[in-house]
């Protein structure tokens, strides 16, 4: 989490709980409220472009999949799911939602962001400091590499792996060694945008979910500046789901057709959307 602080939430859910005191939970909630307040302030106080969306289609999504990473790959969706004991990487038929291929993580690992570079898939884990490397064709585990800090979202610019860790930092890693080669601080008017989560490379920009916030940030990968916000409010009434962690999280992009797909943790749908400036 940003600045070395933990954000807590309801016990036993998502990244939150798991034996933390009620005092830490209250502090965590206050941090979330403060972070959201800062982002809302940035939306009102800048002239950044705002974008709306239109739903083009929707496709079935496993409502038990705690979505942590999503990408479009050769006509299918690749997805990383999280939580201890239920984490996986899977290939899913877009149209039907049918699971075509799956590899489960050990119960001790909490799956996070996922991306493909060349013929390999890279999957982060939350607090274990381990990235798992798979063969893209059959999910055979090829390697495990280590890194410092938490793993949240992951994407690639075609040369480096780009990782979020819940702060306002995006870290660029060498795909062979996972060594950090550079980092950028994501910001609006010199104010940090924290809690960056799932990432996607979209035509030279990084699009990022912000944890527990219904906007997607469009980020300049060279400077970390937020170029605009996509307002996803009203896409899906996830607050009606029983799990309070069922938030917006998951962006996939098909560069050939220019299609954009979004989903959330434990959502029953993947949505294809068009994005346009307000």
C-alpha cells in the first residue's frame, strides 16, 4: 500500500481483514475515504478530459472469479483470479464464458495481475514477492522470480513488464530478471493517484483501475501524468452483490479490433464498451 500504510476492510475479504485489529480497520477505511476524496478533488479541480462509455455487448463471467488481471489473447480472455485457496490463471471463451484451460496456484499464494509478453505469461502474487512465469500455450510453469513489495496489476509495453503495487508508483521490470529498470509516479497536478490496481496497455497509454473507485485512469507511461478519466459509474450494480469486495477491476484490450472489455471481482458479466469523450 502507499507510503507503507495498510488499507484494511471487512474481515476475511479480499486484501482486507485476515486477523487485523478493528482499530486498523477503522484507520484503513479513513485512508480509503481520504484517497477517494483526493481523486474526486482532482476531477473537479482540473481540466482533464472526461470520458463516458457505452455498452456494446456483455458476455458471461464466472461469478466465483475474483478477477485480478484480464487480457484479450487470440480471441479468448486470459484471467488471473485471487484470494488464498482459489487463485488461478485461466483461458476463457469470450462468447460463452466456458473455461478452456486452467492452472491453480498453491493455497499459500494470492494471485494478482497478469500479462503476456511473447510466448510467456507473467502473473503476480499479492504479498509473497513471487511472479509466476507460464508457457502461454499450455500454462506450464516455467519459472518463479522474486520482487520487492506487493503485486497488484501487471501489463506490458512490449519491452518491459509494468507493475502496480497499490501506491501511485508504476514500476517497469526487465522480463528476464524482473529487475526494476525505472518507475514513474502517477499524479494529477502534482497530487498522487494512489491505489492503482489492474493495468492495461492501450495504444501507448496505461489504463488503470483504482481500487474501490468507479473511474479508470488514462496514464502517460513516460511521465505518470493522468491524461483523463473514464467514468464507469452505472456500468453494473455491484453493490447489490453479497461480497463488499466485488468492485470494478479488470481491463482487456484487443489492439486489432480496438475493442475494450471490462469486468469486476465476482461479477457475472464481462462488458465490451465503447469509450468517448464527454
